[in-house]
C-alpha cells in the first residue's frame, strides 16, 4: 500500500515528475465507450462505511485515531480487491500473454499515477467532506482514496456484490489497460529477436521468459503506465460493459472475420511439447489461404487456448493493416 503522512507504510511510489492526469487530459475512448464512460460511481449504502471511506485526511483536519485506523483497514481491503480485479481483467482479456507480461501490466495499472487518474475521472474527490482548498491534491492521496473506495464498496456489498463490482471495474479500467497493452507491445517489439538474456529479469519461477527477449522492467512501471501517447483505438476489442470473453470467442470471431470478406477459412497447425498428462502444452499457428498470419506467443495448457491466442493475435494484426 502507498504511504501517507499519517502512516509509516513506504511502498514504491510513482517515478514521473508529471501526474498521469495532467499528461493525458484528452483520454477519449472509442465512440461506443465515450457515451457512457467513465461509468457512474457505485453507491456505498451504509452511512458509516461511506464516512470511513471518504475520511478527510488533510493537514488542517483533526482525525480521530480510531477512524484513521479503520480507514487504513478499508484501504488495505481495497488494495487486495483491486489486485484481484486487475489480475482478473488481464487474465481474461489478454489471453495471449504469459506470466511476465501480465505481471508487468498489472504492476503498471496499480501504479499510483493510474489510480490517481481513475479516482479523478469518476469524481471521488468531490465526495470528500471538505472544501477543495483543504484537500491533499497529490496523486498518492488520490490513489489511496480510490483504494479505500473499492474497499468500501466490497465491505458494503459483500462477496455477493463482487460480480457487479467486477463488471463496473472492467468497463472503467479498459481504456487504461488498452493503453498499457499498446505500450508494452511496443516495448517488446523493440527487443524482439535480440536474445540478449542479460537484459532480462528473472520470472517468479526462476530463469527467463520462454520468449527469449527481455521481460519488462518491473522496477519502473511508469515506462508503460505513462507512454506519452494517445489511447489506442478500442474498437478492435470487446464492446460489452461486462465480463471478458472466453477462448472460443476469438476462434469464432476470426472465422466470421474471414467469412465477411469471403476469404478462405483459417487453418490451424498445432504442435505439442512432446510431454504427457498434466505436463502437455500446445503451440498453434493460423494461416489463411496458405499464408501464416500469426502464432500463439507462448505455450498454452490446451489446444483450444493455443488456437485462441493465435486467433486474437491474427485479428489484431489484420485490423491494423
């Protein structure tokens, strides 16, 4: 969790000299998003939970130590739920990435600069029971407020309210995630084929990524959290205000994409790793009219997932032409 003047916690802080919100004042999602994005705040029904969530912690306010303790507990809960929500989103939406890529993007999306921007986008500071002149305006305080808000929502609604919180968060975070993905891809592409393993960072399981090119430097998530570029076109991705898509959706979507253009149907070539049982993994490439369009970027636990990742890579490639 991120530190405040009232706490001795000292986690990593943002390295940018300019807040995300100031550097991206014109983050405009695709038209199908912009009509309803950002989504309206979810309401915290319980008055006491809402009071603790929006506890004013400016230097001019006297805060009861017990209230401050309860607020930090809500922040703690929110940090855990946020980590789960971001992990859920990335795992469901970005099925073509392995552990290293997903971990890098998760760390970037949980950076204080991103959470601060999200906090301001949905108007949380306006719900603090203080005047604007009495509020902390730094990105760290906004990030903590967003954590507390997510914790307050979960505390108020309980586990049975998680599905609605998940759907709301998916819709809210998607423009940031797509921006993050776009810049992670640019970073990886700049090193693709270099095979300079001494630049890589070890994975959690030890060793280096199976891709053979450097992993993202997790020590500085601002490298992809603040790309300095406009948000990518979201039209190429899922349109729904809800949960992510299954692996089979990308296979079906590629097939329909080809049918609409009267192209030959996709043909998949699948290769296993010559192991058995729980240790077998699959790699797939997809071709159209005899030309290989894309391949799955890593081994997958099933043939279907391998084909799906290859299909998604193919769709993104075809749509960018």
